[in-house]
């Protein structure tokens, strides 16, 4: 089985690549940081895995085309595409530049579209395959000060839903995966500031705010390690047709509540929102 994994230089992508290599798949690892990819490739091949490095910036259409063409040239086909590459940002809506908004769409959404469009002809020819997109819990709900990222991840959920309708009657599957917090460098590598800092500070502030205003604490799930998240993704890609996948306990309930009663969901998170607003006003993360 040949598996393309974008954003493979760190976090979930790295852990998933190592896991797939350990199961003797052909693993195509894609990211901008070639030095990191080479280190991961050495780890995989050192354990007997078959790995192929493609240095690419998936926010560029031509690079996405090249990822697929080089994979097919190397292995003859693509069995699984994991659209894992992503980036967040920090900024209020009025302080978010058009450049940042566009970048969030390119990295998180357009890359998924471009890569999916390129692999589909090969999957349709063989009438098999699996396309996976790593969205986020913010593909279903929202938190303050990263609206462009939230919008992009909502769009990823919709894109995969539309893709599934077009795959009706085929043996090609498409699945969206919505993680909550994972202990990676992602939250500190966000554009225009450190989103992780404002989130963690907002959580801290929310405890005092909840006590002062008699509000509930936001229902936050326990963080997972990249390896734990990767195990879930691997089980999905090895499976067949699946509902949307929520990796953390309780987050499907929050997503469903947002559909049934968004105001009630927002009220449960009010102390966190207020904590993050306070942290942002103080310049945390910027």
C-alpha cells in the first residue's frame, strides 16, 4: 500500500509516517523542511520500512501536482492520501490581514483540494483508495482569535462531505478526522503569534472568571500525544467507509450540541472565551 502523508516533518504526520513504515507500507513523506524529512526517512528505513521523500510546499498548486506525479512515478499508484499539513494563526478578525487569511486557506484547504484532485484519477482507474483530511474540532465549533483557520477547517469538513457524494457507488473512501488538542509544536508555530500561549493563558484566566461570574468551566478534553492521534488515523486509513472521526473523548458531543443549540454550547464555553479575550488584550502570544 502506498500512502502519501503531508505535513510529515513533525507532529501527527511524523508519528503516522513512522507507524506506516513499521507496517511495511510505501510511505511518501511530504513537507517543506527537507532536513527533518531526511531524518524521519532514516528512522523509517533503518527499521526496514520503505520511504520516499518529497520536499514540497503544499500551499502551491504546482508542488501538489508534483507530489502526486513523483509518487506515481515511484510506486505506480496512490492507495491513501492523508491531507495532514496545516497551520493556524493568532489575530482578531479586524487585525487579520488578507495575506494571513489567504495563507490559512492555501495551507489548510486548497492543498486538500489540489492533492485530492490529482490522486482521484488514479484511484478511479483502480476503483479503490482512501482520502483522509485532518480537520479539527474547530471544523465544527470555534474559538476566538483564529477565525481564518476556523473557516478553513470548516471548509475542509464540507469539502470531504461533498467528495463522499461524488464517490457514491465506488470503492474509494473519504474521511474527515477532527482532533482536539495534541501535544505538538503546531500551537507555537502559528502565523502572527503564538496561538498556544493565548489558549493556555485563557484557560488559566477562565478559572477565576468562572468562579467570579458563576459560570461553568469550558468542557475541554485531555491532550493526546502525536503517537496516540496517529494510531487513530492509521486505524481509519486501514478501514473502510466511516463516519467523521473525533479523536478525543467528549468532542463529538460538543460538535453535536453546536448543531442543535449553538447558544447553549457557547454559554458552556463563555468563561474560556472571556479568558482568551483578556489574554489577547494583554498582548499574550504577540
